[in-house]
């Protein structure tokens, strides 16, 4: 993946995480996104699934903030930290996979192992994505009925590590 494409994707992710628009991602921003996901799916933060999601987001925060150490992450620090995490499969697995799995499992509201378009739409709305983005994501993933939880996690990893497909991102 080109450096500029990765920078663009990470800057977009930073913008989604910077909930208060102050130009810094703080712990509350990341946990606030987790709260939006929990509310969207009607899940309690103390349930097994909710705790897994909160723990996953907390782990991501610890890893990223550990790289900068001041409790707030600038766009440049976010790019550096995420690039480091994404540079090795083992780091992705240790830092981002638990959160990505928790989110993907949360999306599978009926527990059938498949995330359907309506479930993905609900998730993407928590990230502030336009309504049509879920359908576009499904088209890019080339699945009619839905994607497995594992496929959604791998699509997340691939979005930040593999070259873009013609026509855009994921």
C-alpha cells in the first residue's frame, strides 16, 4: 500500500475517533465510540459482549497512548502509532484484533456467525459513515447475504495493510 493511501486512511480513522473535534484523540474519544456501538446494538457495557468490546478498546488506547505518553494523541502520533501496530501481523493480532473481533461479534446480533448488511449499517453509523457505505462495503467484500465475523475482522486488517481495490477503499 502506498504511504499516501495509508496516511489518508489513518487520517480518516483519526477524524472518526476525534469525537469532540479538538484535533487530539483521547481515551474518552475511543471509549465514547465504544459506547456508541454498545448503545447502537442495545448492549450493556457489563455484559460479556460489552465487556469484551470495552476491554478491546481500552487495550487499543493503552497501546497507542503508550507510544506518546501524554494522554492525548495528535494526528501525526496516531499515524506513527497505528503504522507501527499495522507493520506486523503479530502486533495487529495483539493490539487491534481483540477490539475488531469484539466489534464484529457485536454486529452479529442474531449469533449466526454472519454480519448482514443491516448489522453492518448500524456499526458504520456509529463511526459516522454515510448510509450507503454498508452496501458499498458488502459489494467490495463480494458477499450477498453477509460476511462472517472472521471475514469482517480480516477486512478491517486488509483495509489498512493491502492496496486499495479499484474504485476506492473497503
